C-alpha cells in the first residue's frame, strides 16, 4: 500500500466518522500533530487532545446530538462538492448547521481542505465567516493561537 492510498483511506475514514457522529473514530483518524486552521480569522489549534475537545463539545456537537435524537427537523449539512486528489480533500457545504446552547440552529457555508499522510489526517483548514467561527470554536477558545 502506498502512502497516498493510506492517506486517502484516512481522509475517507475521517469523513465517515464525522458523518456517523463517532467522534472517537474521527480523532483516531488524525495524526498526533493534527493542525486545525481558520485562515480567515488567522487562528489555529493543534493536537489530538484539542481535536477531541473540538469534536465532543460546542455548537456542532450539540446540533449533531439533537439530529441523532430526532430533536430537530433540519437536515445535516449537505455537501455541495467534494474534490479528492492524492493526499488531500476539499469539501464544501452551502448550509452547515450548528446549535447554540439555547437550542437555536444556525446554518452557514463552510469550506474545508483536509490533508493526510500515512499516519492520518495531518491538517484541516476550515473556511467560515466570523459568526460561524465563534460558534465552532467557543469551547476551544483557550487552545487557539494566531497563525
């Protein structure tokens, strides 16, 4: 198996785990030094521990739990486009839903570029507006650092 095919397997496994709400599986697909970047806001955080916090808390997690429990009629994000090449994937969603603590659902466009190597997903750049950035990262604010 080549490094590229291992990287592609990691990318597909990562997206499948996210879609299945299996946060531990999503974290398991990442390399130990995973780096998440929000280039429009000039912020980033890294490491599996912070990735686990990112996936298991906050507005995205609340929405996914409500969806799985049938507590919201809104659908999960619909991927508008997905491109795959070598060791990278680009994913775009026109309306990606998240839920505030009071149960209000917000939807925003999201774009992400994921890169992987033989050890798993190494890098994810997430393109969102400022409101969505705040909703996605409020629970990991202490881990954010300037890019």
